[in-house]
């Protein structure tokens, strides 16, 4: 297990930096370039002694590079959700007994289209608020509706707690409903930020 201060969704590609010796040992022990991540709820990523969630993500290593300072840079992709049955000893690195989560149900295509529209609208508004951040608006989406639903989760700006709550939902349509709700809330937040910014410019 590789506990993180972030959520990795299935079918999301992220970069990780491995610098602690215990996780270098973990990488050397891998036989199939697959390991699991989970969210740290209390504590930090370095040094151990943290508290962790019981829901995580299996990730597949896509690329690995050693750098001069002994660190390892990884590019990984989430492949599916797992549930922790039992935490084992942290020696030599965090380990657990896990099981893959069962099927997530059939995707409601109308709900998927609604959620996707909400995500794209939110990202467009986000680009107006955060003009210094380059956001892609024409992101390529997978044709598989289940994969697409996870990609939408990864594209949506939200808190880590919302990310974990969304990943914890085992039913895809429950997740899409929550995604649409989060988008509505965040859309209102960004509208208020834009209005505040306009008001500030007007006074100056």
C-alpha cells in the first residue's frame, strides 16, 4: 500500500515521487508493477504513523524513472477500487489484505450526459476564475461509459473529502448524481468569486 494525501480515481493517470526507502523497497518487491493507494485521513505521507481510509485504488505503473538524488518518478494509472479487509504490519512498508470491489451497476446514459455537461461547464467557468492555470476544455473521453464516469470525477475540481466520498460510492449512478451536485455547488462558488473580482476592479 502507498498511502497518499490525495485520491487517485480509477482510470486517472497521475505522477508520483517515491523518495522514502520503505517505498523503494516496495517497488523492488513488486512482481507485476501493480500496487494500491489509499487516502491518509490523519498524519502525513512521510514517516508513518498515519491513519488511512479502508477504500483505495489499484494502480498500474506505466513508466518509471530514476533521478540523480535517488528518487523514483512514477507515472501510474488507476485500474479499479479495492476495499481493505485487514491492515498488516507496516514493516518494511504499509501492507494490507484487500479485495477488489464488486461491479458498479449499469450506467444511466442520460445521467452520464448530464454529469458530463455539468463538469464541462464548471471547467469553463473555472478557467475564467483561474486565468493563470491552463485547463483543457476538449479533454478526450473514453467511449466506455463506466470509464468515462471515472474520468469525469478526475476532471472535476473538488475537495479531497468530496473526492473520497465519491470514490466510496459503489454504484456508478449514485456517483454521477453526487458529481452533478458537486458541480452545481462549485459553479456557485466560482460565480461568487467572479462577482467579487468584478466588484473589486470596479472600485479600483
